[in-house]
């Protein structure tokens, strides 16, 4: 049976940015905590109290760390 990806245990340094578009909020955070947290950005579009769009962005170092164990699902 294939296991779903594991989630990192710690989220730190959350900063919420409002934008000129009142529907859009940008959230910066760090995954993993510790001495070398991994930067991550999320962009939400919220309308009438509902999330209508969500995108997330991270750099190559974060992607490599996630693939190496924080979020990679086992093959098979």
C-alpha cells in the first residue's frame, strides 16, 4: 500500500501580507523549524469567506529537502 506524503512537524516564522487586491493574501512561512528552516510561500484568493484559489511556491532547496524525506511518499 502506498503511504501519503508525510508532513513536516514544525511551521515557524509565519508572516501574512495583505495585497492591493482585497481577495488576495500572501503567507510566508518556514517548514521544519530548527537551525535551517525551509522557506515556503502560499498565495490565497478568498471570496465570500471561501478559498477560491490556492497556490504554493518554494525554491529548489526546499523541494530537495521535501523529496528527501519531509514529504516524499515511498515508491511502490
